[in-house]
């Protein structure tokens, strides 16, 4: 169901870009003590996990956005809040995002649910507590929602949360080409190109491409992401990997937090109410930017509304 969100942005952060950039640039970041684990995957590659030291609690798995990591602005403080609320947070790096290139030529992408399923199965087998819930941000939210929809009633989670989701990947790629949003695309493209170059300094690339000529996501995903992961070009990749078409199949109680003014996508990308399972609750705010949702009376005392809504939902 759609729920009109009561979120009101801080008066000193009225625009979507200020909402988006403030926590990236100015949030005081804190994090609990974490224990690192390298999980060997079934195909010979690996992913790195960061575990809370708080054990014997329900496990909550966190998934980052494009080119994110445990250092991303939305991770550490939320993990602390989850600990205080009685949970044991675990952070999952997608392949190649933990500071060390992954072993295989393939990488991660917006529709890759296999690694998520393998990580959840590993935690359920090895941990004192099963995975209670998963929280995905941006790309990670798309991955989570797609997996929840694909697996339906067989999904092992009890709850899901997704924040600032690119429901339609083609729309997101187009949105990031224009206006001020192009600055986000430039930043992310620099990171993607750097990751590609770092990895293929160590091994031969299976692709004959010149990444310096790639201007945006359409180029990169057509020439790199799609062929590395078995898609027939960018249109096939975007079509198959976008989560919007899978939302009707979700059986796990799920909360999606999204803003109409998100500078990473169009309002038209948001699913209609008849596309969403009855298990899904879409909190739709007029404002909030991309993983922003900053409120509060004073700049020196900001409040992060989406974190409050996550803890509220999981508790």
C-alpha cells in the first residue's frame, strides 16, 4: 500500500540536493566494533562481511548502494542504532567493494540476487541467530526487493526494508544524465572506472573496451556490466534487473522509504499501488532526496528520519 509520509525536511535543507549531500559531507559518523569475515562463494569468488560483536540477537543484514562500503554515510550510525534496539547487524559488501578486487572477471550488479541468497544461507547455517531482516539502500534496495519478489513465500526473512530504490534502472540512468543530477553520475562513473582499472591490472579483461570514452551509465552498463554478467546489452540488463516488476511477488512484510524529489530517479518510476504486494508498505515523502530524509530544528542537531522509521518497523 502507498502511505503519504509525514516527513518534513529540515528548514535549512529544503532542496533534494541539500538533503542528499548533507549526510555525505557533514554527518558525524560512528560505528560499533565490527568483526570481519571473508565468505568464500560457491563459484570461487568471495565477499567480505562485517559482523557486530553483539551475538545471541536477531540478525539484521545491511546492503549498500552503488560503489558503497561499510564506510558509507548511512551504515555505521544505523548499525549502532540497530545494536541499541536489540539486534545484531551484519554488513555485506558486494563483490569488489571492500577495498580488494574480487577474483573473477565478473563483479556485482543491480539485479544480482545470488550472492545475497548465499550470504543469508551462510548466516543461517553458521550464526547463533538466523537473519531476521535485511535493509537495502539504493542499488542494494533494488537487489533486496528483487530477491524478495522472486523467492516469494520461500524467502527466509521475516522483514525487509529498502531506502531510495531505483525501481526502473533505465529511468535512473536517464535521470542521472541531466541537470545537477549529472554531478552524481560523474562521481559514480569515476568510481566505477577506477574499480574496473584496478581489477584488470591484475588479470586480463575479457572485454575489448576503452572505458575512458564512456560518458555515463548507459555506456558503461552496455559495454561492461551487461557483457560481464551474461546480458544481451544494456536494455536486457535494465529490463531483467529492475525490481519494480517483482514487487507483486513479495510475501515478507516490507517497508520501502522513498522521496518524490529523489534526484536519482523520476517520480514516474515509482510503482503504482496495484503493482505492490499487500505485504509491502511504501512510505512516500514529498521531499527527502536520495538517502537523505534529514530533519531537525538546528544544523548542529540533525535527525535522520529514515533510521527512526527502520527501527520502528523492525521492532
